[in-house]
C-alpha cells in the first residue's frame, strides 16, 4: 500500500509540477501534454521496478534470461516506433510498453525453473 501511495504521488507530481519546473528551469514556452507526462511518469515507475528485477536476475546468475528480456523489449520498442505515428505520445507509449515487457519478462524468467 505504501509503494502504491508513493507511485500515485509520483504520477500526480510529475504531471502537475513538471510544466512549472520546465518553464522555470529552461524557460520553455511549450511543454508536452499532461497525457504524455503521465505516460512518462508511469514508465519511470515501471522502469525502476524493471531495473530492480533485472538486477535480481543477474544476482541469481540468469544473465542470459535478463539479456533475452531486454532484447524482447527492444523489439517491442522498434515495433511501436514502426507502427505508431511520430508523436510525443506514441514515443512515450513505446517506452511504457518496452519497460513493461522488461518487468513482466523478468518476472517470468525469475519464476521459471
């Protein structure tokens, strides 16, 4: 429950505070839309979990499985990049799909055998 609360705070903070921070830090007049920021924030949370899962695989001497999962994520990312329109939202969704593949694939490799 605590992790879900932290993730929810991260998502809200990333979507609400990022436009202000980008404007103040870089003087940018245009900022990606809220939906793009939300998808990127979700990808960051899932990506952090995926990194922990990959580290666990390597620690358990399953480097081949970890590499295969990363290769599958690259294939998914390329597939989304090939099919999706060239927009910021499509790029963010591609990243979200790729890190989700890493997290899910790492769990499958860890729990197999």
